């Protein structure tokens, strides 16, 4: 029988990007989300190029580290769809939307100088939501929601024979 240890709760940030579900958007959605895991694709995003040019003026700016942080920060996403109704100038409209959810946290053992929580807003707002808005270019609005002060707890599977997975002394109950 597997054993699990409790990790957390620890600070997290959660975001959702909400856009209409249209078959013509599927390719762009896949491209944008896959690009989150590709450093060269991240470097090609106009916002990133502009940010790098601005940040290069700062002493000690490490471009490769910053790009790597953007690439590693999301570590994944979830998608679901929901039906809703909203009020437009023409009256109520029923619409199915795609929701892309991101949960960010600083993983155990991460380099203390790499703060994925700090990078999370830039990743989701500019590498996802803004890209959809700019590259789809036809929607009146795309919504981007940030949830305040979420906490993440994880039940992490441990190997009964390994001390490697044992919680550090400061995490033991």
C-alpha cells in the first residue's frame, strides 16, 4: 500500500483565462499553450522581446534565467468548458466558453532565487491572455481572472523504503 505525506498549505496563485469556444480557435489555443514549454517560442513573443530589451538596462539581469523561469513557471494547466449567459448591447447571449486554469506555486527544492509566483502574472497575462487577444483579434473581450490568496496543499506519494521522500524536520508534525 502506498504512503503519502502532506505538504502545505503553501502560497499559490491561480488564474483562469476565459474565451469563447469556437472551433477555429483550437489551433491557436494549442499553439499558445504548447509554446509555454518551449524557451525559443517564448523568446519570439513580442512582449518578451520588449521586456528583455527593457530589463537589459538593469544591472545583474540574467536573460537566460528569466526566460527559463517563464518557461518553467506554469508547469501545466487544466482546461474545461462551461455554458453561460451574458448581457450584451443586443440583449442576453448564451455562449459556451473554454476556461484554461493555471495554478502556480514554488515547488519543494526549487532554487530560492527563482520565484515562480512572481513570474506567474506575466506568464498568464502576457504569454497566454494577451496573445489570445492579439492573435485572435476578433473578440470584443477575453477575460483573465486572478484568484486572491489561494493556498495549495499536496498529498505526495512517498516510497516507504526511501528517506529521500521523508519530510524535512521543519515539516514534521
